[in-house]
C-alpha cells in the first residue's frame, strides 16, 4: 500500500447517531489521497454497523475495549501511515475543501514538517460563529492557543511529531490541549486563513453536560490535566507558559462554574468552587465581583 498524504483519525464512543455526518464529510473531500481511521472505544450501540454501511476502502475500523479518548487517538496514531495527521470528532464535520486547502498550504511551505491549523465554524443550531485565528505574530502561538483553545477538527500535524509526543492517557479532559501546547512550543506553526470545519453544538457534548450539572469532579480534571502539563513538562513550556498563566486559567475556570452554581442554587457546589477559586488567587476574596456573587448566593439561600 502506498503512503497516503493524510491520515484522518476519529475516536468515537456510542455516537452511532452522530457519526454518519463526520464520515460523509471525510469521504466527500475533493482531495482523495487519504486514509480514514475510526477507532471505536468500546461502543455498545450500532457504531460498527454504521461504519460498515460505508463501502470505502480508505476507511479502517478499529475496535478497542473502552479506554477513553486519549488511548483511542493514540491507537489511531500508532496505525497511521499518512505524512500528515488530521483529527475529526464524531460530532463534527469537514467542509469539502478541507484536505485540499491544507495540501495547497503545505505545498506552498515546501512540505515543511509543522503544526498547521485552520479556523472552524461553531454551529449552535441558531447561529454560526467563526473561531478565532492566529493573527498577532508578536504573540507566540502557544500563548495564543492557551487563551483560545484549539479545536481538534482544525489541526493538521506532521506524523513525525507523534513519534515522541502523544495524548496523555490518564486524562479525558483538556487532553488535546495538553498535547497541542507541547507541540506548539517546539515546532513551526502555520495558520491557514480559512474556516474549513464545522463544530456542531448539541446537548450530548460532554462540555455542555458539565455546564448543566456543574460537575465539580469533571472541572477538577481540567485542573489536574493543566497541573500535569506544568509539573511534568516545566522545562519545555516555561519559556512561554508561565505559572501566573496557570493560576489565572484555573482561577477563571473555577470562577465561571461558581457563578453558574450560584444561579442554579447549587449552593454546596458554589461554596466548594469558591474555595478552589480562592486557592488559585487568594486576593480575589476582596474583589467586588466575588463579594457580589457571594452575597447573591446568600440571598438565594434565604429567599
């Protein structure tokens, strides 16, 4: 088998109803030199039947026992043969010119081994919003990505980089950014000026469930993943990603959910989130925003 230019990887779990849109968007690409690896992470629904219904030799279906998304993506990386790797989640969609645009851009850069990225359209069912793209060249790409959160369906990365770097298997939250940031501080980064994929917002997205229920255990996993990056790759990232950025990130994350918990009258959760917020930024105790929300919690408790 000849080496395809692209390998596209989808890690999926019990998304049989959503997966066909992603698959059709991959098979409908105007650029055809690719393989498509679908790693089924132990689904108990009709995922295998859905994949089998697509008769295309470029699809490689792999089933594994449930090991979470990082392990599934790493499994796909281990099997990948393409020169460049792309990812698409089972609930997202490529526009028809996704691969052709990346190929043209990579060709313009003499097929340089690098981290390439394109914008995505975020569709919440009511309106469509373009994700931000990297434009401030005075700001290091890793710093930009830290604040923006890169979307998986927008990345295209040299396969060689994954020989040394993979997704952290102990995390199923922020695991993608954990890897992207490690790559961005080491390798060239290029931003395509195009929006080439669609991120579909829906109630079954894990992040939406986290907001709805204010799942503190899930939020804590964010912190654990961030801290793992800083504690284990300090010498690699410290030039661009400071400890102050980490504290600010964790403070902001906990504060967002503390406000939501107060609005939903989840007072016990709000109190726990207040403590986590102040742990990262103790001076926030005297901030008018904190005082206002804390008093609102007391008001909602009494009335």
